[in-house]
């Protein structure tokens, strides 16, 4: 079947020849040009079987988010209380109270939620168990900060988890305590696992399928034709989750490509993926096995990102890595030995230094297996780390949308000197470091046009600061769009068939309400996906 798309206004890269029509056959763009050149009336070739008039609308290559948590996003939307945007402790408490009333929950039911940000409160103080107890003592509660690296729980949750003043801090985590040594309710990093063990997890395969499909529908409605998702750590049964994805994929129910980032918390976790025959690049239908995902450190907002020097606004801490250097090295080495890519969460410069050192140490394995190691976030760098990034051609997977929340606090956390090589996306481009874009949803929203806006304007979604935050690090419009279109296929080794509107590429594209090259800068974030096409077939709109 040949489908001709006419009256298109394409998003083009690097001086591509302009066109206003393109021909799709068997899910592939086979030609670009004009309507007349692609559908001549006197041809002896097989005729066009369908014509789609795009009515002059903008057409972008299909959008790809290279790191988010699909199950986490869907669970937050469908099952949990969202605390995004709350601007005071009182508002946070009211939201939780309203959630309990609306859901008509019976006492003893766990209340899970996420999204609070104490840095947005009038008094920038973290909530405590007592603040949650004031809402209700009948429901155990776990409420994640927006970064997902610390949480606050109430007294009932501490009781069920058996956390007391005598409970030691776990490796890679911390239990905050008051002057008397009693837990305040704030749990950092791996300390959250102490509570997670007693929260009923998502274990049923059918529930997982529902959440996956709900999340996928929201993604294609935003214009995405591909996503890289880190889900295995967010459910109680990894085998059931894998089967849920495989069954949806084999039934042709996934409306976009899904790349599974395979989380490992300790070396023994790796065996699960080997036992299931998963290796980086193994492709099923629209489902693909991606990299081994490793959490190196925490977040800047919670001061758990591991820095080489203390935090500027809290000299008592430099953050911490979530595992020993030996464990990190072992996990990276075993991934490379088995031919897996790695995607390692590293925000602080200390963690980035350790990860890049391991990547340099294992260059022979990387070259042997032709691997694509990456670092997710890459926020607090240094000139030396950037040079190492460039030399090793490590892929930087960053989230421009983080600027929305972080520009208010970044200089406080790391100081003027370190800020010069932090959130420095333009520098990455100028140095020729390979880059891709993502949202880390549900940490931030996955609206791609808001992500583009923060990359281009260097402002939050309210348009602040007026002249942009460190504006010399702003990306051009073309550079920003490439983060979510042209460059993601680097990670899946599909640059020859994905990423642009050109013959030989899959017919994955998004019809937009406005052209991102032409619209006023402040309106970039207002662009909408009008329709989304995967393999030439409409999946949204």
C-alpha cells in the first residue's frame, strides 16, 4: 500500500532539501518531493492507494523521550496523589486530605504520592512525619519529593516498617533524625527501601498492562513515537512486568517503540536479564531491550547527588554515592562483558568522575562489543570531565525541563564556580559530545514542547528569569529538536532508518500545531501534537 502525504511543512535538519509531499510504503518513507512528482498521472508504477492532505501543517520526525518511568508516571496519574505544584505545606496537607476523601479509602490503606518540593514553600523546610500525622494517623503514607530520591513518611509508616531510633542507616541511604535521634520521617535514597518492603507493590500482570497502555496513549498524544523507560524497579514482580510488555507487543498493542532500560541495584540483579535472554538491542516487535541502568547517586534538590566538594549551602554534606566504587565497577564491567550498553544516573561531579573512569578503564570491552555507554542527567560537570566525555564519546542524556525547577536552587547548591560547567548543554554540543534528550517523567512532565522551550529560552515555564538563566548555554531551535528526533537513534543503532524525514527512514512523524522554527519563542511551549503516525499509520489524532 502506498500512501501519499501532501501539503506538508516539514521540520528539516542540516540543509535538507525542502519538500511538501512524501510517499510512504510498508511503513517506510520511500520518496520526498512534490505531489506531482510523487504521483504522476502517466506512471506505469503501482498507483498511490491513499492520499492524506496535511493542509499545510508542520510535520516533525517522530519524537523520542530517552529516559522516563512509564509505570511510575501512569501509577501516579491513575492511583496516587499528585503533589506537583503545591506551594506550601498547608496546600500539601490539604491535597492529601482531599485525596483520602475523594477515594473513600478505608483506614490502613497506604497513601502514596509524589511531587512536593520544599524549595517552593514560603518556609523552605522539609515536611516531617508530624506534618503528615496532622492529616491522618489512620493511613500509612509515603510521599516522594519531586526528585524521587527522598520521601517523607508518617509515624504509622515508620511503625509498619519497623524504623526506630535504633535502625542504622543502610548503605547508600540515610534516615533523617531529630535532636533526640528519632526519625523525622525523611528517608533518603536507599533508606526508602525500608518502607517500600511493607507497601503492597504492583504485582498483577493485567494491572501492569493497563498502566502501560494508559501511559503509552498519553505519550502518543504528545507526539512521541518512541520512549526509553526504566520500569523494573517500580513493580513487585519484574517477571510479570516483562511478560506484560512482551504480550502487549506480540498483540500489536504498543502504539510506539518502547526501549526497556534494565535497572540493577546490585551485581546479582543482572542475572534476571540474562535468564530472560535480554541483551541490548534485542528487538521483538516494537519492544526492544536497552541498556543496563544503574543509579550512581541522588539528586541536587535533596543534596544527595555526590559532589567532590561540600554543597555550597550545606557544608556538612557532599551527598553520597548509592553504592561502593567497587560495586559500581563490578556492575559496569559485567554489563560490558556480556555486551550490554549502560545508562548510569550521575548528577554530581564525583559520580560522573567515577563512571567516566570506569568507561575509560573498560574501553577494550566497549570497542570489542561496539557499545554505547551513556550517562543520564550529567548535571554538575567540570572542564576535565567534559574533556573526558568528548574523548570517550560517551552519550549525555540530559533533561532540559529540569531547568524549570532547578534554576532557582542550582547556584545555592553548587556555587558560582561549579555552576559554570553545570546544565551546560550548549557546551556539550560545541565540544561534539553526543547528546540525547529526555524528561525523567514523572519527575517532570514529558511534554516535549515544554522541554524544547526550556532548552531554547533557558527559562522556566512561567518565563523566568526574564533574560534566561545562563543564556549562553541556550540551544538553537534545531539543536533542541534534534535531541528528541535525530539523535535518539544513536542509542538504538538506528540512525540509518530513524530520526529524520528522508527516504529510507521509518514513517514515524508528528503533525504539529505550529512550526518550532517559526513560532515566537514564548509560544514554543504551547505547540501541540495534532496527529502522531507510527510506521505510516495514525496512532493519535
